[in-house]
């Protein structure tokens, strides 16, 4: 996988979702993590393949990459100071746009 960053809040969101799924059924949390990694790897290879989700204050595009099996979740990715960075691991039906405060 290409080098990238992830904001602490996005990592916490991913961890929280994985724990919840693992509590529902053994192995499901690991499946979520695996799909996240696969989708992120693809996003890093083809950053324009995500749907537009806005821009950073510096003008960098923010792209949304929806997971397939866990389709309520998406990775929000932008280039910050030259580094592709995960801004959020977003649940589609919770607090739309909440992650925008992370753009500072």
C-alpha cells in the first residue's frame, strides 16, 4: 500500500466500527478491517475514482470511497501537505458532514 496518513479521529471511528461488528459476530470486525484496507489501497492507486465530497481550505479535493460489503461506511480521503490522508471513516446515516471540523 502506498504511504498515507490517517487522522486520529478517523482511526478511532474505524476501530469503533470494527469492535461493534466483532461483537455482533466473530470475524465480522476483521472482515470490516480487511475491506477498509482493500478499499484504501485502491483509493490510493486511483484517487479520482472516489466521489467528490468537497475541498480542504487549501483547495485539495476530498473524495469519498464507499465500501461494498459494509456499504454504510466510506473512507474520506484528501491530500494534506502532499500526503494522501484519511480524514474520516464515515457512517452514511450519522451526523452528515461532522468531519468538516477536522479541516481546521
